[in-house]
């Protein structure tokens, strides 16, 4: 396909933004901006013009003509090449976010060291932008909404978005046709952290589903594909449609009497089903009234959907570990939370009151430490002030208790960023990496182990620093890190924020084998963040975490003994 004027204009506009970002000659910036505007308004496609014709266009000239000709040859030009080479790709992506221009992106990059859209969203959720000159709550909100819109329109999505969409679809179908059976299946039912498709099993017929899709604001403009298929010997109709032109939504339509069979077949991962077929005899075409009956026919216990990944669930069943999986009701408190003392949105008192209102016995407040200057990290004098307020709150709210914690930065050396005398004033320490994230495995592992070996470290916070769909996190030797936690009696955090879910659930079994407890923490920067515990418990159960090995399933009295 021929290069369009719009593509050329977009490249010029990007170059002007990057020039502004790098504080280059404002006259050159304006020249490229004007050129982009001019090019986009041209009625004649530049791809059909020769160099002389392009140079003769009013407002173009020889300098811009050379750039245009270069772009027509290789879809770039030398100035753009240079600017791109000096700019992290994530920073370039940030320029496309509604609500911020190059100057604001420069602030975010240089002052907060944000280098990706995902990191920016996380910073918004942590209330970190409001401290920057020229920003504010309104700007932060607009940026967050813009990013969330982009994420929701990506080809993959995080579990919370998929869960919300799934609930909406089921609610609307049940409202329009109450007698219809419809069940969530696939990745969303297994509570996978990243979702590539949303799947349902339903007794709705083809004509009813077409009517629903055409009349629903969720799918009105989408085209659904219907086709007959045979799934594990059962005749079905498979309907596939995109949700808002992004995430595939799949419906498996079948008769009511085989719903349980189809739900069983579509819920498990390929590996889970392979293990069942290889090691357990069962007649898949026999009609069952429930999934539990299917597992029973194989002399197996019922596997909750979260576990059906073909990883360790069968070993867990042999150890009778299925009955003691952690549940939300088992949690007695929530640790690792932030207040307005650092970069939180709500006061310490408001965070405490809401935690108590939710029925918890205790709250761990862990504002950022002094090295996190971008997050208004606490210097020593403000620590004293906070501790005085906590002591006052504990008298007011008893028996509910606020524990004095801190999220202490793990410095590049592996040291924590307070002296021992200061660290000793806290009830517990969450040690986390927030800076210098570009490490190889050896460096990252050594850095974490050094912090783990610090006698004041209680919990290792979000061990890899990952942000799902945004950054993979620094590589670590999980076994060495977990072994170090075991040797030093350090708890590992499962950060419940759905953008993190870190530690990865795949390492929970190894941690438990080594006697390392897991603390499910929301890392809440506002009261509403407490509700992220729902996502943390979901992946904890996916990893086979038991109540006994969950740190914050301990009662107030039990956990107090761990701190003192």
C-alpha cells in the first residue's frame, strides 16, 4: 500500500514532539508542526509526486522535501532516527496519551523516572503525579482514564477488566432471557492474570444470541461469526465476536443436558486435560450432572477452576491440600498500605477507619521511605510524627490496631535506606526495589538477598517489580531468593494489585515447601485499593496457597508476636 499523507504527517508530528521533549530549537519544532499540519491538509498524495513537485508545494521547501522523500523511501528520516535513538520506546508511547504533551512527559521521565505507559498508570494509582508542578488531581485522573481506555482496547487485558466484562454479559443475557443457562469458562474462570479471550458455555440458541449481540451496546457494531463444531465428540455452535474491537468473546452453544460436560472440557487448560486423559480413565461422552461428578468418576477430588493449569494440582490433591486453600474470609488484616504521609490519597485515619469498617482486625501502614523522594518518602522527623498519630489512633480504635510499618527502598547495594536505629522503631519492614530496575539476574538476585539478610526485613515486597502488560520485571533466581527468605524467616509478598500480582503464583508451591509464608497485600494508595485483595486471593488460590501459610491470615495476637 502507498504511504499516505496522514502517515507522513504523523511522523513529522512525532519528530516535533520529540524535539520539544529534548528541548531543541523551538523554531525547528514549530517548523515541523506546521509541516505536519500542511501535509495532512494536502489534497494530492505526496507518494504520487516527485522531489521537484514536492519542493514546489507552498510551505514545504527543500529541507522539508528531503525529509518527505526520505520518509517515502524508508518510512523514516534522519532527524527522526536520531530522536528515536535517544528516547526510550516507552517514553515515545507516553506521547500518545491524551492529556499530556512533551513538556509533561519530560517531567514524568526525568523527575519520576517513568519510562512506560504501564509505569505511568501505576504512578497515577499511587497518587504520585499530584506533587509535580503543573499537574493536579484532575490531570492525574484524566491521564489515568486515558491509559485505562488504551489498556481496555489492547489485544490482551488484565483479569479485572475481563471479570467486569464477563459479569456485564452474563447479567444482560440473564435479564433478557431468565431461563437461559450461561456460565463463565476458560481463562477468566481460571483467574489467569492476563486474558486473551473471554469464554462462555450457554444453552442460548443461535437466533437468541444474534438478537442479543445486535441489540447490546457492548457488541452492536461488531460482526459475530457462527459455525458448527464438534468439541470432544459433542456437537456445538461456536460464536466469536470482538468486544469493542479488541478482546475476543467466545460462546459455546449447546443443549442444557451437556452443559456440565462442556463446562468441564472448556475450563481446564490443555495441560490439565492432557494429564486427565493420559493418567485417568473416564468416558468423556457420558452425560454428567456436575463437574464434581466427572472428577468423582475418575476417583479424583473436585479441582477448583483456578487450579486447572496442569502444574501441581494433582500432587496437591495427593497431599490433601485442596481443602485448606486460602479464602477471603480467612484474612484477618491487610499489610503494606500507603497514606497521605507519602503518596497515598487518603489520610492515615481514613485508611484505618475503612479497614476496620471492612471487618479486619489490623492494618499495616507502609508509606514510602526517604529514598523515594518522588513519592514524598518519609524523612526521620516525619516518621516520629506518623508514629505519634498511630499511637493515638490505636487508643481510639482499640482493639483494632495499626502497625507501624515502612516500605523501605532496597538500594542498589542491597542495603535498606535507614539506619538500624530508625528501622528499629518500626513494627515491621516491607523491603522493596523501586529504582535502578535494569538489572541482570545475578545483580537483581544478589541485591534482593542482601536485603533479605537484613535482620529488620519482615516482608520482601513485590519481588520482581513487574507491571503486567507493561514491564516484565527484573529477572531473579526465584529459588535462591526463596531459599534466602527461608533461611532468614522473611515473608514474601503477593502484591494483590492486579497490575502486579507479584510474586508469580507459579512459585507459591516452592515457597511453601521451604516454609516461607506469603503475605497477600493490596499495596493500597487509597481506601478503595483494599478491594484488590479479591484479586490477590484469586491468584493465591491458583498457586495453591493454604490458610496456614498465609501471613495475614494470622490473628491480631498471632501476628503481633511475629513483629516483636
